[in-house]
C-alpha cells in the first residue's frame, strides 16, 4: 500500500510540473515550431538561445520593463499568465532546440 501511495504522489507531482514544449505551443505561431523564425519579422531567432537570457527577457516582458523591437505589449500579454516555473520550462525548451 505504501508503494502505491508514493507512486501516486510522484505521478501527480509530475503532472503539475511545467512542460516547456506544451507551453511553447503558443509561441510557435510567431517564433516557428522550432524557434527558427524572427517573430513578425522583427525579433532575433530564439532557437538554442541561452536559458538564462530567455528567462531574463520573459520576466522583463512580464513586468513591462522590456520592449525589444516594439514587441513589449504583445509579449507582456503572452507571458502574463506564466509562472516563474513556466518561464523556466519554456527557456529550457528553447535552449534545447537544435
């Protein structure tokens, strides 16, 4: 019984963890499925970008303190509902893109 409870708790906590690939799906419309496009022809290509840089940028957009290429308002709306864990998961996913 103890093993079943532990396995259930582990499975439940795994489901609550942020899934970078799933979260990136809403980014793909502008940045491409693999981060290979300059969003709306304005941004840098984010494919393989360092995770720390992505976290810094996304947090800046979320706070409203970053407005690269005039995309601040659009990006603020995109990341407004993302938690810090979501932002980290997306950043890790982007960094892993090859």
